[in-house]
C-alpha cells in the first residue's frame, strides 16, 4: 500500500474511513447499513409539465441501488401540479388510486433492489438501501409556463415579494446594466407571486400530507421535506421572502408552516410508526445579505444569524417527530448550490452542521426528552404522535473525495454524509469504498481512497483522450462555438446573471445522470452549453398506452413553441 493511502486510513482513525461504512440508528429505531446517503438531485427526467416516474428513473435508480448506499433520496417530487420548477418534475397524484401509485411503487422496489436483477451476485446478501421520497413545492420559484401554469399566471408564495430583482453585482462600468439585465431575465422567467391565503396554506399542507401517504403506500421508507434552496417551505422561514404579519410571520412563527406539515404527516392513521421523516434546511438563508462576504477565515457566520439557525434546529428537534435534518444551502437568487466553485459558504454549512450536531447531542434522550405531550408547539393535537430522540444531522455539499468524507465524521460535523454530484461521478461509491478497504493494496483502491473526482470544465469541456472521431469532432465544434459566443458577449455592456451560469452546471449533471441511466460513463468532454442543449432536446421514455400526440407534446417541438410564444408576448409588451 502506498504511503498516501496508508495516511488516509491511519490519520482518520476509528471515526474515519471505516466509520463511513458503519451502521447508524434513526430516532424511529430503524437503522442504516452505512452513513453514505445519495441525496436529492434535480433530475429533469419526467414528461413535459410533470408526471410519474418512468423507465429512465428506474434505470437510474437501479444503478444507485446496486451501489450499496445506506439511503437513497429521490429528486424533488412536487406536491402541486401547477407549481413545478422547470417542467419535468415528478408529481404527487391528485388522488391516490392504484394507477397513480403503481409507478412510485415500482420506483421504491427498484431502490430496494427488488425491481431489477443485480449484476453483482454478492448483492443478494447485502441489506437494501433505505428509500426516501423528497417532497417539494416551488412557490415563487416556479417558472413561467414550465411551472405548469398558463403564461404569466402568478405562482403562490408566503408574500408578494419578487424573486431576484436586486442581485448582488460586481462594481464596474457594466454593473448597472448588468443589474437591469438580470432584473429583466428574472421578471421574464418568474412572476411576482400572489400571497397565499389561509385556504391556500391549508390546501398545500394537505398536498404534502398526501405526498407522504403516497410514499407510505408505495413502499418508501419515508419522506424528506424540502425546506431549502428557496422553495416554498424555505420561503416561509426566510425574511427575504416572507413579510406576513399573521400567525405565519417570520418574527413570531417562522416554523409554523413546516410544523403543521410535520404534524399532519405524523397524525395520519395509516402512517407507520417507524416511517422516516426528514427535513432539508437551508444554511445560507441564515446569513444576512450584506454580510455574505464577511465570513471569517474559519467560515464563522454572524452570531445573530447563527443563533437563529440553531434555534430552528433545536425547535424542530423538540417536536420529537423528525428523524434527520439535512444541512444544505443556496437558492435561485444565490445559486451557490448549483455552482461547482467552492466558496466560504461551504465552510458555513460545515460549521452550522457541527454546531447543530452539538446542540442535538446535548439534548440526549432522557425521561424528560421522551416526555409525550398531547399539545404541539403551535397548539396542534399530537396525541397520535410517538416520541422520538433528537434527529440525526445529514451534511451535504462539497464532498469530492473519501478523505473529505472521513474528515467530516472525524470532526463531528455530521452523523450522515450526503453525496449529490459525487453520486453521479461515482454511482457505486459505497461499494467501491468497501472493496478498497478489503484490499487496500489494489490500484483502484489507491485511487478511491486518495484522489478527488474531477470537476467538469463548463466553459469548453475537457478534450477527450479517447473516443471516436465523431466524438472528437463534436468536441471541437462545441468548443469553437462556445469560444465565439463568449468573445461576442464580452463586447456587450452586460454580464450574465449568476443563475444563468449556474444553470449550465445543473444541466451538465442532468446530462450525466442520463448517461448513468443508460449505463454509460461520465463524459467530461461535454461543455456547459452543450449540456444545456442536450438537457432540453430530450424526450421522456414512452409510457404504456401513450399516443403519438402525447409524444409530440413531450418533444422539443413544444419547447420551441413555448419559446416563440414568450417571444411574441415579450415583443408586444416592449412595443407598448
């Protein structure tokens, strides 16, 4: 074994590499076989304007199922059909009947390793991954048209506050025009939302509960509520998107909306007692905008913001209903969670998760902490809810190598380690890590234990070292086109909004997920622009009984028609 591989194993000690594969128990009593979690990713796999899981989902999740992950969390499943993100989201059926449940039941069986015959004979003796369905609502981040509404119909949100109209921009001669251009792009893509009424809120809570019932009836082990990345639940928590003065105000009851969803799920008569319930929180929502660039060298967030974040973690834990809290960050206004570039915010996530773990560990199980109350924090009846210990902390973001994963455990930043993009670059990471530990002298073991997975070159891609002449020609044509576009854009007096640039990164990983589903390797020669084209020029797999009319509707032709329609509407508006 080389010295570097030995260092990785020895320096991380008992709470290091080996502990990554050690089991851990949830407050519900159920346990994971290891601490590696394939977290939710934006997939863009469903039919246009949303639909159930399809063959592409099944093939993709089969790869992850065979990878020996402790837990696999699906991409976001929208609870409302008219509040999608970019049009190809999975959707919770409006009515839970057998026909609507069947595709989700198949997805759960695939994750559990029951839907496909594994190519690995030893997999029959391994414990299956835990399957978690992520539930989401886009709120004000639901795009025009693609969000599932008629053109320029306004989405629902806690308050009528527009998205991204005053972005932070670098100082310079292009700044003012860049801000105007960014405002224009955001105004075109996202309408000023409508404030939700009490009736809207009650209906949305029922939709989240229906999503949890769908998961339970489909055979999923639990759900994760997406309260991060600026989606609806996060919008209720954040002061930049919620200025309500009623019982859902940020000042008095920032977690009331989330608490009602959690309580509603736990109160269902048909919900299993050991059903896993997780919450994905957004660490960056707890950093005041003017202070974003004033973090200390150690990544320490401002004290007031940190205390507010930790108080929310503590309050969620006090409900005794949540099994894990995932720490993430970023939203459509601050698109760091879409970017490949490391930032000071990553240090903030680690600090936040470490302090959250300390807060939760201090609240160890005791007679008092196991006390069962019939009245919840916000007055709801919780008599049917069983008490639980403090939730586990799942840290996601920035993991590119095994040493980083081991370091997070060694420094007690988290109980669970989330891999998003890493799970695309290496779908069978847990299995490869287990094999490396059993034979550390192997060359492949050396690589998995010591090396970081490369990041994509989103500007020009990476020149292919091997491949057909067609692949090489395609790379040269794409790189030439991108270079020409960048040269021309540099002559213009505006800069691209951060969201546009970050979107190319998202598109690249979407394309690589499709390659993973097809059994192909990651293609680093694909550029960001090439990925955007490939992402949109895609048709979902044919469903049983689907007509040719539906196939055309789901094709790129419709995407082009939508673009033309928006162009005509915009042209008419500018002429007024």
